[in-house]
C-alpha cells in the first residue's frame, strides 16, 4: 500500500510538470505566430513601397519617353513616313496613360489628338483612293494605322461616306431616267452588286467585314431620297394599291437577296431591315386608305341610274353589279401578300365603306324607280310602260340584288379560305420586324385575334357588316315591289267609300252582285301568280335569297315566323290589299240596309279570291263580314265580344247613321 501511494504521488508530480511544459510550449508558439504576422505586414509594406518606387520610375521613364517622342514626331511628319508616325503615336499614347496625374496632362492629350488628326488628314485622300479602287494592300495598311490610333470607327465612316456618295450619284442618275417602278429595280441591283463586291473584297481587310458591309448598305439606303420618291409615285398613280404592290414586290426581292448575306449582329440586322422597309412602311400601314380612295373612285364611276326605260336601267344595273365583287376581290389577297394580314381589320373596313356607298347608290335608284312608277300616292308615273312590264321590272330589280348578295357571301367564303391557307412569307432580314405592331399595339392585337379566330373557325364571317348593309336595299326594293302593286290596288278602290250604293234603299227584290271595283281588284290579285311564274317556274336562287332576307313582319297581317318565299310575298300583297280595303270600308260615312248587303257581297267576293289564292283572310275582313251580317241591335252583344270594340263601334255608327 505504501508502495502504491508512493507511485501515485510520483505520477501526479510528473503530470504537473508535463502540464507546465505544455503551457510553456504554447506560449512559445503564440509568440512565434505574433512575430510571423508582424514580419508579413512588414513584407507587404515593403512590397507596396517597392511598387510605388517602380511606378514612379516608370512614370519618369514614360515622361522622359514622351519628351523624346514629342521631339521626333514633327520630323516624321515632315518625312511623311505614315507607318513610323503611327508607331510613334502609339508609343506616345501608351506613355500618356502613365501621366494622368501630371498638371499638363490635358495639354499633352490635346497635343496627341492634334497629331492624330494631322495623320488622319494625311491619310484620308489615300484611304479614299484605296477604297474606291479596292486596293487591298493599301486598305489593310490604313486599317491597321487607324486601328492603332483608336480611330477604327472614323475609318468606317470614310468607307461609308465614300460608297454612299457614289450611290447617291447613281441614284440621281437613275431617278431621272424613267418612272420609279422601272428604275427602282436597277437601283436595288446596284446595291446588291455593291454588297457582294464589298463582301468579297473586305473579307481580308476588316475584322468584322460582314456587319461593316451590311452597315454600308444601311447607310446607302438612308442617303437617298427613296421615301419621297415612293410617296410621289403612289400619289400620282391612278391605281395606288397596284402601284404599291409593284414596288413593294421589287423591295421584297431585294430583301430576299440581302438575306443570304446576313451576319449574327442583331442590331446591325435590325437597322438594315428598318432602312429597307422605311420608304414603304407608312404606305403599307395605311394601305386601306389607298384602297378606300380607289374604291371611292370606282363606286362613283359605277353606272347605277334611271334610264329612259326600266329595262335599260336594270340592264345597266345588272352589268354594274357583276363588276362590284371583282372590284373588291383583289384587296384581301393584297392584304395577305403585302402585310401578311396585319391590316385585315382596316381592309375589311375599306370594303365595308365601299358597300356602304354602293347601298346609297342603289337606294337612290330605288327612290328614282318609285318616282318613275308613280308609286307614291298622288304622283304621276314618269315611265310610260305597261303596268305588268313595270311589275316584272320591280321583281327583276329584286333578283339582281339577291344575286349580288349571293356574290358577296361567296366572296366572303373565298376570302376566309385564303386567310386559312396563307402562311407568312417574309425575307429573313424582315422576319423580326413588325411595323404594324410598332405603329399600334392595340390594333395589332385585335387584328391578330381576328386572324386566329378565322383560322380556327371561331369566327365564320368577314363581311358581316357589308351583308347586313346590303339587306337594306333588298328590303327597300321589296317594298317597291309591294307598293307598286298596292298603288294599283289603292287607285282601284279610290273614292269607293262615297259610292251611292252604300246609302241606296232596298227594293222589293234585292240580290246584290259584287261591284266593279271589287271584281277588278279580285281579277288583278288573281293575275299575280301568273305574273310571278316566270320568276319561280324554275329554281331561282338569287330571288329566293333576296326574299329570305326580307323582313315581312313589317307589313300588316304577317306572322313573326314567316319564311321569305314567293308565297310569303303573295300573302304579303293580299294582306296589305285587305288592309287597304278595310281602311276604305271604315271611311264609308253611312251604310243603309241595302248598302250593308252590297258591302257583304263585296267582302264575300274578296274572301273567295283569297281562298282561291290560298291566302288566309285578315282578321279585320272576317270581323267586318260578321258585323255586316248581324242585326244592328246585336253588334254590341255577346256575339261580338271577340271583335275589337273600335271596329264594332265604327260599323255600328255607319249603319245607325243611315237610319
């Protein structure tokens, strides 16, 4: 035990000694680290001091070098050793970079700039000569000198100005030789020759020769007055849209040729594309205005007028209507060709404008026909024609309008088909350019939506407004047909309300026969199917189309769901005739018992006529027939509760007035 305790005490003593030694070692390590940090800081400070000393030494040497170079440079200029001058100027420029803190730095900088200007002035005539004559060796040497001077852009400017001046001279010569559509092709050919020639020649001179030459073409396009010449040419043209198509086609072919030489600099390509299209952009954006002006001239030249006979008038109208669709057929294809459909909204608006003017002319002719036929009450007919010839002319008029309506529908279907089939075909150089979007983003978005909806069948109509407009003259012409017949009906029953037969006394035996006015009216109405037969004996799609667009509900006695056809038209005439007859009956001031029987006979006769024509009686005629057959004291009884009170009161007053 004593031995163990002694051993443990020895171990504790050794542990304490070891710990103390470790602390001493740690202290020594910390001291070494501190001394190392201090040594490194000293080394860094010494290195900085050394660098400043070396920099000062370099600046002193550069300052001394600048002075030496500055002394010798004037002698080199006297010797006109341009390459040596360029080398010395480069050395002076390098020396100057180290002297930015000197008080005379600005003066030295101006001196260097003046020397560079002097060298450039010496070089410029030779440079221009080398560029004009395509001297590759000289041009390459001058390119290096300008590049060393930091004036490469100035060299490019000399390059651009030289060729631009030559191109402006060529342009001036060409523009005086012929009309623009003739010499424009020659101008673009000159530009293409320049493009290909310079692409080949400058490939060994300029580092980025493709973009430099493309910029040259851009500069040449900006240098000429093509925009003014294009505007003047289109203004003077009798057919500005076709003229625009012609010169735009020349431009597109030029752009396609340029597209084979493009580089990868998007900014250069964008500038070139805008320079190519700039002379035409305002005209392409406003192509619908040119269409409007052309259509306005066309519509004014369209012969739609009243001639000596209705037949001559309608023959001229029919010939004019055949040309109507052909006058607008070209415009949607031109819109697709020249603008890729980007002006479709404006072009359809121009076409709507045309049809609006056409509708005005047709409505004017309809009014002239009404006056010529004496349709309006109290007017005399100006055309001395057989009544049924006039009737046939009215229906032929309606048929011509129906045919034109069909042609507009067919045109609409054809144009939608073209829009669906169209795929944009733009030269590469113009592909990323959209002048229509740049001009009006909202309109462009609306136009794009219309194109897409037509392609995916979401929208199925393109000339909806024009078709709706054209329904107006069709309805007006139908009213002409109806009123032409009604004018005869009204003239037949005119003054009948004061006939003595209405107040005559009944004799011993009185069996009234229909009076002449009603038999004449009946015979006239019975002749209508015969007069309509030439139009409906065979399928007549134009006339059927016209009648389908007629709003028959605007005429008295016509149902809301009536389908427009020949029978609907005959029904309309009969209902309107019965309406006119009722108006005449209600104007009779007195009606004796004999007169009541006479009127009943007349009403029965017209009822038989309607039955023969398979046209239902109007309610008023049926009610009047019942009221005439009732004893006077039963008119206001339960027997007549389903008859309008005004009708009961009127018939009752007429009969009582004769008592």
